[in-house]
């Protein structure tokens, strides 16, 4: 929601900027409300424009103004850079809107009871499709409210949906198509609501002008929407200039700098010109200039000397800015490796239903004390570490389960409820694009990043915990958090993850298997570890020494820990000790009977 804790640092418009856009939005809102005969044919307003043009800041300001005026029904903000998979997921979209309608001061008397009744009658509605959720949790209660004797008294209300283009997990191939499908599904839900006569609200939607999103509006919703495109006609340069001058004047006051001497008018105009209408450019520049422990004048001089390389790229100036900030690090390639690896590890939801915290990621990637802090000291203009993520952090969850306290003396700097965050999606786009960050740092490609992560996982397996020592009370917490990462596609589930047998021989499998005695595992770690260490063994030959070491540790586990067939217990470990046949635990269904049987294939 627009006022959730996860958006406490969300951008908002400067009071004197983006006035023309906001006036157009409120002018559209002042049109006839969608009800009965006066129903408008344009009940969706689509605010769109390139990356960095301030769409989210505008939507945040509009949401605040609508709420203050009593005209906001609900809001939902997708975000791909807040550090949680949940903020990109479509799963909670309809339920979040339904909740807000149920508690809205002007609606709760009529909608709260039917919404709660629908949930009581159908508790599994939260696991159903978005289309069914909309029908049961929103449309049916609205139809019921229409029959209510006081249903006629309602103010004109709007629903704000920001960042539709950030819905879904990013990726190529099938993952990329799935992401597009999720975004079109969300838009289809809006159209489903608009087409229902009982739905009295209007939508304000913001997204980038992606091809599939524009195709949806121009085809499926052709007569239902009005478009506002953030281009030159909204005078972005004037707003950017005003924003720059205001923020630089504030910086001068804090630093004791005479604003009549710095910055020069020429410097300000160059920044406006380089921004090319992108507010994210000037916002990043301002954060860089205001980096703690640096001279604002020297920081600005660095920015003014940046020269874009590829002018055919519409983000050339922004890319040059990102590249220059990264190259200011003593070892920029290592920093980029770290950022990409952190992003990769953050993408895998843990078995808690949450995410890997910044604390966990730092313990996985650090090879010497203070390495994480060193990488981040010069990057406050690009990344941040918000506390209290919307999804429960893994270290916080397991720490509380184990009764481990977390005072500052135990978890300095970055606590275990802190996640990785980014000021703007454009930086993630830059990091993940081989034609942008890949051109500047060609050695830091995805394959090399994956190999580097594998090396860190192997080192931790060998050490029995983080390579950099932590407080003794946190070792078991880290081991449990690490097992979630090991269970991801970058670890045991990845086809390219292999460990030399001599390293397996040096590991102590007992300390990893013992973790289950502290926090019960929700996945079959023992079997996965067995298959993992066994895959290096050759057929019809005795297993390697490392495999034997892990086999002995696994075979000591109670038989009830093994599934799918309790009759075998740990006997199957002996059955395949010469790798005569690869063991597979998938169920085999007999074609000539209705009885499912399990077999080794």
C-alpha cells in the first residue's frame, strides 16, 4: 500500500515540481464518476513514460493527496528493487485491495461484512486465481452493497496501481514470458473490474511503456483508458532545474557553503542537460554529492567530468554515471561481483517464506573481516539497507526460533531484519544488462558470478560456517540460513554445482546434519546432500572417500527421516555404494492398476 512501512523512503514530488502532470490527473478525476448512466468510457488513467521520469514519485504524491481529500479507495505498489520477492509478486494484489476496501471509512459499513463472510465461507480463496479472488472478495461484496439501503451515498473514489511493469520475477526465456504474463494478468483484472456495473471506482495505473502493456491498452482496453505520457510537453527540465537548485541550496546550508559561490549556473545547467528528463539521474547525482565524509565540491567535479561513451543508448548518461560511481571503488570489478552475487542470492525465497537478509548474504560472501562494509561505504548513492522488510528475513526468523538475542553488540551495523534495497529499478536494469554493465565490466558476466558464488558455498561447507567468525550464538542461525541458499538453484539444485572429492573429505558433515536437530528442516536436505556428494562417483567402482565420509554421517540418521518408503530405511545407501544404478525417488504409477507404486529408476 502507498503508506506501508516498506515505502517509508519512497520518492515524492518536490512541492513545486510536476504540477502540470498532477493537474492533468486531478482534472481527469473530476470527470463523471463511473456509476450507472453516467458511466465514463475512460475509467483507467495510464501514466507512462521511460525509466527514471518520476512515475512512482508522482503516484506517491497523488496517493497522498487523494487520501487527504478522502478520494482514495485503495492502492498497490509493485517494486522490483525493494529487496523482496513479495513486492514483485501478483499473489497479494487482489487481497490487498480487498482489505483496504473492507477498512475504508466510507465503505466498511457496507463492504466489511460481505468480504469477511466470503472469507469464512471460502478460506482457500487466497490460493485461487486472481480472477476468482476479484469475483469473491470484491465484485460480489460490491453487488451486495448495491442492494444495501445506504449504498447510494459514496464519494467518487479511485484505486492507484503503480509499477505494473515491475510485477513478476525478472528473467529470460520462459521466466521472461511468465513475467509478461503476470503483468497482463494484473491488467486483465483491472479490466474485469471495470466491465462490472457494480464496480464504482476508477483506476490510475503507472508503468513503463512496455510493448505488451501498450498492446493491452490499445487492444483489450481500447475504449477504457486515457494516457498521460511523460515527455517534453510536461517541461521536465524546468522541474529538474527547480529540484536541483532546491536540494543544492539545502546542502549548502548544512555544509556551511555560500550558495552564491557554489555551484555555478553552468554546472547546474549541465546537470539539467545531462539528465535528459530523467529525475533518477539528478536524484542519484545529489546522493553522490552528499556522500558522508566527502567534499560536495569535489564530488560534483567528478560528476561534471563524466563523458558518455555510447550516445545511441538512450540511457547512456545514466549508465556513465553508474559506471563512474562503481569505478571509483579501489577494486570496481570485485564490487560489481559482490552486487551481482548479492542480487542473485536475494532472489531465492527461503523456507520461511521470507528472503535472505543482508546479514546472511554478507556472511556468505565475506572472506575477510569488514569486506562487506568496504564494498558499501562508497555506494550510498545506489544501495540502501531498509529494516523491517515486508517479508520476514531468514536470520530474524531462525534467530527468534532459537531464542538468540540480537543486540547491537552481537549484530553491528546491519541487523538480521535488514534487506538489500536499491533506490531505483534503473540500477538493477543496468546491472543485469550485458549491453550496459556488461560492456563496462566484461569479466563480471553471469557465468563468472555463478562460479564465484559456488566458490563461496564450497568454502563455507568446508569451514562449517561463515569464513569470517561471528558471535558464537549466531553460528547455528547462520548454518540454518545457509542451508536455504544451498537448497536453491545456485546450490544443490543447480546442475553445474560440483565440489571436488578432496574438499568433501575435508568437510565435517555432522555439523550440517545436526542443524536439523535445532530447527526442523522443511525439505529433504539429507537426500539432496547424498545425491550431491554421490554424483562424482563412478559406476561399478567403490565410492570416493569424500562420498564415503558423508555416507557414514547420513546413514547414522534415524530411519524415519527418510522418505518416500520407510521399508528401506537407510538400506538404500548400501544398495548403491558401488554406484550400480542411480537412485531416483520419483513415484512410478503402474499403467495396469490404480495403485501407485514406488520404484528405484
